[in-house]
C-alpha cells in the first residue's frame, strides 16, 4: 500500500469491510514519489524536525 493507509486503518476500526481503491503496479522509486508528493503539497512534512520521513 502506497497511499491511503490511514483511511484503510480507520475503515478497519469502524468495521467497514470494503473500500474503493485504485491499484497500480510501480517500482520502489515511483512508490516513494507517490507517497512524498501528496505530503509536500499539503505541508505534512512528517517527523519531529520538519524533514520528510520515509515510512
């Protein structure tokens, strides 16, 4: 899972068994970029010191 993990976990906690999803095959570098770009555009830098963190 590249993005949407928080939504997936919240759905699990609420007992939701199915979620709409889009599935793409991608290499490691593309997956990392897919994770970083949404966070940088919303200002979420992750980590305590404001640097991007790899999760």
